[in-house]
């Protein structure tokens, strides 16, 4: 999602709320070399941590 998008919206599970709006900082056109860059992996790791936190323990939402 980071490679293709210009903006990534992370939403919470039930009820669906916007947790974060992430503006992808990489210029277009994007080259394949971006996939191995430290900045690209940092962006992916950041978004993954937001999703993980939203899911809560054992993959359940924080609201369950």
C-alpha cells in the first residue's frame, strides 16, 4: 500500500474511525529500488504498528 498510494488512511475496526492519515512521502514515479530503502521500510513499519495497535491483543479490536 505504501508503494502504490499517495495517502494511506488507517481505520479502526468496529466502529470504523480514522486512526491516522499518512501522506506517503515518496516522489512519483516510484522506482523498484524504493522497495529496499530504509525510509520505505520505516513507513511500512509505522503503518503496521498503527494497525497492530488498533487490533489489540490476539487480533481483537480495542473496543471489543
